[in-house]
C-alpha cells in the first residue's frame, strides 16, 4: 500500500483534470481511486474517511452514467 496511495493520488488528480475538460473517463478513474482510498481508510480504522470515499464513489458512478449514457442518448 505504501506506493499505491501516491500513485492513486496522481491518478485522482488526472481524473479531476479530465472531468474539468468534460471527459467522462475522469469519473471512471475516480471510481478506481475512490475504491482504493475507501478500502485503505477502512483498513486503518478511519471510518469517516471510508464513508466519505464511499460517497465519492457513488458520485463518480453517477457522473459516468450522466456523462456517458444520458449525453449519448440526447437526454442531457
């Protein structure tokens, strides 16, 4: 986990950059990094942080759905 967290942080920043440019793949990256951070915080007993990243996971999943599927179906 020691090297995984800094790498996940870099990817989370990449996800933020992609989302800020309207790219749904940023949300997909966030889903992966949110799972990593949620699991890590759960394992170290930081329940509040784990719950926070669980909520971020829900938001990122909703973002993929909205940007990828609703936009392509003309609903957005």
